[in-house]
C-alpha cells in the first residue's frame, strides 16, 4: 500500500508541475513516479490507509480555512503593534502541553504556530512546545494554550492522527 500511495502522490505532483496531459508526459511521469516509489516508499510514514479516507480531506479543508482566518487576525494584530506609537509588546516564551501523539501532527502544529505572525515555535520536548509570543496575554497555562493552539489542534487531530 505504501508503494501505491507514493506512486499516486508522485504522479499528482508530476502533473501539477508539468500541467500537461500528453502521452509522452504521462509516460515520463509514470516512470519517474515508479522509480520514486521503488526507492522511497519504505521511508514513507506508517498508516497509509489514512490516505484514502475522504473525511480526512474534508477536515483538512476546514483546517486550511481556520488557518487562513487565524493568520489574517494575527497579521492585523502584529500590524497594530508595529504601527501603534508606543508599540505595545510584552514578549515571552510560554510552555504549552499538546495532546497530539504523532510526529506528523506535532510538526504540523509547530509549523502552523510558526507561520502565524506574532508566534514562533522555539522547541518541542516530549508533549511540550516552547513558543515565543510577541504579546503574552495571560499567565495561566490552560488559557494561553487555548489561545495559541486551540483553533489548530482540534482540526489537526481529525485529519492527521
């Protein structure tokens, strides 16, 4: 199953890169995808059956919409802080506990936090994320965990774990 999943992903990637459905292009893409799956499928993550579950694609699209909204809100917040005459910042590093178990889900959450303006993932140790936050709004760990990861974590659980 891993080999088929890698072949399909490679072929889709090839078609997106070339954007051509000619016979020579399809043959070249098939050969390249077969070589990729032959050499790299054994390194592919486990749980390939998740790849063919349509509900996961739905939750991924919901996650993307939530991520875009959160990024827009964070951009406006950072713009406000930069343009304000007194530049109201209260930076700090906070320690968050995550309930995500897979490495893929944790990496996705860490990247989502980092790509949101005003926060950056500094380190991940066991179940804890260390996040640099431009304006620490709360001293309560449960509250700031909800503020930073709440929107992302519940959707990542639905499609990545």
